[in-house]
């Protein structure tokens, strides 16, 4: 039993060291510049130890995003099923809530966009299982809103043509009651 507790403590200490090191690195550099070698040096662990916990750096990014996502899911799931449009958007817009600087960078910096896009898309899907505050909008309008939330730069690039068909006032106004 003592061995089990000691193992759990060592595993937790290793996880904490990895998390601390990656959070510092996220604040300092883009995803493409982060290496397992540098991470393990900062965390004071062996490379093999890192690979006991993660298959690659990308899996670590996804783990951090998963933590942020779980906190968001907890907050959004506290709202009633038919919560007002403004309340759902308030919770979504507060992602991430007051947190360490790494979280904002992980969600917003261009070097991490690929990972953040996955998070936002999964969040949109999660929300639609309980809340669809955009139900009063047309399918095209919902696509614009979802694209904006899931990947803001896409509104002005690949799917930018959609935004020209819908007046901006319509996109930002809450839907009329059904």
C-alpha cells in the first residue's frame, strides 16, 4: 500500500513538473518551437519519463486544452436547458475565465490555432446537445456564428463570402423569441 501511495506521489510530481514546464514554454514560444528535449530539461525529467505520460508534445497541448474544456463544460452545464442566448454567450465568451497567461496564448496565439480550433469546434458540438441559442437564425447564419466562434480568422478568409450575405446587425443581435 505504501508503494502505491509513493508511486502516485511520484507520478503526480512528474505530471506537475511537465505541466509547469509546458505552461512556461507556451508563454515564451510557438508550438512549432517546443521540443521534448527542451521540455524534459526544464521539467528535470528523462525523455523516457515524458513518453510514459505522453506520446508527443501535441498530446500535451491537447491535454491542457482538455482541462480548459472540462472547466467550460462544467460552467455551461450549470445553465438551464433553455438558457437565454446572452447567458450561453456570456459563459462561452468567458472561456478561459481568469487564468494563467498560458491559457489565453494557447487559445488565441496563431502558433497554437490548430489546437484551439479543435477545442472550439468540440465546444460548439457540446453546447448544441443542451443549448442552441441560435435556433432562431437561419442555417446560413448559424454557420457564420459557429465558424466565427470555432475559428475567428476563417470568417474573413475561406468562408468570408458568407459574411457579406448577412447584415452585421443580424449576426450580433439576440434571436427573436420563437
